[in-house]
């Protein structure tokens, strides 16, 4: 796969407040749309970004509303790469928890705890690491 030298990129920095999550989601969606991605791909990328930010707020920052979250969006010709960076608690076991529920019965699907499962199902590349004091979640969606 040819690596593109000059992706289109933008950096967002927000405080860990729930009302900021929707703004980032809408922004990500529109920027992906601007790049020519179809509506479903834009929505999927928005959903994963929102889930990742919500995880930062709820788990890394334990719902503290005055902490910074950085979101970097890189748009390539063949993929979208997103980094979500926080300075909160680091989760060493970063993978979806197996939920035991009947997927055919919507009434029993849990409301919470599905974010990581969605991210791992939708995105093609996922990396989570700690560099110095920063937690960095990198997600990529590759397009043919």
C-alpha cells in the first residue's frame, strides 16, 4: 500500500465535557464527507470517535469535566486515521469485554459497555498505548 506523504489533517482540543462530544462527532462526520467518503463510512467513523471520547471522559478522567482531550484527524486517499489522546488513567487491558446477551432480542442488549466492541468491529486498525503521560488511541478505517 502506497503511503501518502501529505494527508489532510486537523487537530481538535476539547475539555472533557459531554456537550463537546457531539460537536467533535459532527465535525468528524462533515470532514470525512468533504473528503468524498460515503454517508455510512462517515457515520461509522463519527460513531467510533464519539465512543472513544466518551471512554476518555468516563474511564480515563472518571467524569472530570476540566481535562483536555485531543483528537487528530488525518484524511488520506485510501484511509482515515484518528488519534484520541488523553492524560488520564491508562487501561492496560484495552479490548472489548465479552458480553453475554441474545443479539436477536433487542430488549436485552445492554445500553452501556458496547463502545469498544463497536470500535473493534468497525475500524480496521486499532492501537492503544501510553507515551510519556499520554494515552493514545489510534483508529484507522481503510478504503479500497
